[in-house]
C-alpha cells in the first residue's frame, strides 16, 4: 500500500506544480485546467482599421471604409455608413481573442466548417491585412471555429463575433435622415392635413414665435425638442433607393411635411406618406429614395400650434399696467397705479405684493388650450358669477375668468379660448386678496376714527356696463 501511495503522491505534487506554473507564469490570469491564455487574433487597435470587406465564395460582396466621422460603404455602391456600426465592427474585430487553439496544423479545415463557402472578412489596417474565415459552432459554450489565411492553426473564438461576420449592407448603412449639421435653425414649417404652423426665431436668438395660424409666443423648449427630434429621425426600414416610376407611397396627400431652415438658407425637410403597419413611408424633399420610419417617431413631429405655444399666461409687463381688478366670491377689488404707487382708494398696496401676484400668475403652467365650448363642465358658463382677474394697460386689457378646480388643475378662460392651468393661478389670486384684506384690517384697527371698507361689493362691480365689464 505504501509503495503505491508514494508514486501517486509524487505525481499529484508534480501536477499541482505544473498547474501553478501554467496559471501564474504562463498567463496573466488564473485559468481553469485545460484552458489557454486568450490572445488577440489580429493584434491591432480599432483606430488602426481602415476597411472591412465581407466576402462570399471568394468575391467581395460589400466593403466598408472606416474614417473618423465619415465612414462609408463603397461596394456595392457608394453609401454613407452608420458611424456607430462602423466603429462597433472595427472594435469587435480588433478586440477579438481566441479562447484556445484547437489545432496547430490543420491540413483540412472542413471538419471545422471552414471551406470556400464559409463567411469571410478581410480587415485592413494601414499596410497590414488579415483574412478571417468563420467555421461552425463548437460544442463548448456557443463558441465558433475560426481560421486565418496563411495560418495553419484553427482557433475557438467567442460566439458574439458571428454577428459581425453576418452583417449586411442595410445594417451598416447610415440610418439618420440628416447626417449633416443643422447649424442655427431660424424657421420651422409644419404642414398637417388639417392645419399648418409657421415658427420663427426672434432677433434675440432666444425666443421663438408662432406666425401661423395665429400670432403667439412659442415654447422655446418645445421647439428645441422638435428640431432635435427631426435631426435625429432615423430610418427603420430601407424600402427603395430608386422607386419604380409611378409607384405610390401616399405622397400625393402627405400626412406631414416638416421643414427646418437655418441661417444660411439651407433647408432640411421630409414628407410622410401612407402608413404601413408600425411604420410610414418617408422621403427627403428633392430625393427620390423612399424608406420607412417608425410611426412613434413621426408622431412626435406632428405638432400643432397649441402643442408649440408658450405654456404660460401672456401678461402685460409690470411697468405698463395701470389698473388691476380681482374678484372672488364675495367682492371685487380695484387697484390703480397713481404717481408710481398702487392704491385702493387712499390705501397703499405694496408694490412687492403686486409683483409677487403677477409673478405667481405668470408661473402658472397651462396644460391645454381649447375652444370656448362646454363651459358648464368647467364652471364658466356664467362669467358674471366667476372669479376673475382683469389687468389693464393704456391700450390693452387682459381678463381671465376662473372656473372649477380639480386637484392641482384649474379651468380658466379668456375672451377667446378655454385653458386648463395649474392651480397656482387660483392660489395667486387668493394670496393677493388675503394680503389686501389683512392690511385693511390692520389699518382699521390702528385708526381711532371709524372708516368704511374700501372693498367694492358685487353690486358695485356689477353696476358697470356690459362694454366695461370684464
């Protein structure tokens, strides 16, 4: 028994020493028994790769030329390439490492699925080049066999590389409708079947305005998002680079035509034809090629005036206001500006209170606009019974009537439209009236002589003629 144990022990110690040597001296990582240290298949950096060609039966099917920011497909014809795809392919091949060498000197590689019909790529990096052939799938963890031209070895490589050997032209093509720089967009036009919107950048370069269908201040954030979505609109499916003459894709009655024009007069425009499932046909103006984009992306471009308007109340400037009248359920209060002071009768109202009121009112966000319809549902059918805010300038008057409140939303209307607005507008009204009444009470309490209230009653407010009523 002792005679058998000694040789076994020696053999076991030798095995341990060999494993330790292999793992700690031959590799940079601790590897399991039987594994080899991963080594690069080619030994170049992704930034060095200048082209990748895909071959079938010895013939180049398509060729990708890679350059920083301007990669292109040159075979079968000249086309712009997707920069992310180009960089991804170069990185995958440059970083490709074999998991093990399965044969040091393979005289016949057909047993590994490698022959003249195998997927092949030619990678060029300066004056160096490699031709790689992908074989069949191994029985180990989804890996594949791979061979190099003028190298008798057969390697086992990670399975992810199969996707790079299987790339087709459509996967490599540029999918952005606009790969060029937009520059400073100055005008945007949106044409929909029922309406059209014309947007203009102001002279200050910080404000947008709607000129059609009516004049409004535009929401700069919404306009910026619209331009960004147009810039990043992508092709989801390549349909026809050269459509057949007479083919109909619905462009006779487009569902959308959107045009952006920069300061140099350069235009960027697409028109949308008929819908096909989850996509719709699209083409650039002046270009015959018809491709498809997702409806979800196109719907983000179909904006009307209400979508793009400034979502805050358009109030007169503080210094231009001559009079403010506010009314709640009990009474109305008129505040006049006289000699740079705000007065209710002979009571002075703090300018800070007026500014706080206007600021809070102006920060109330509008969620939607609509016609003056179904006012009963909003508590606005009888204006004379509504709370209101009336603000006057020498040659202008702005009036808002407040309806019902639902949670944090408030129904409000002016003379032309119905709005759903943040309830901050109602809070601003309540706060102003509260401060005025508080100051009145403090004034009366400090006065020795009795004084009549300066708040106008509903009957006084209602005595105004219809032409003068808010």
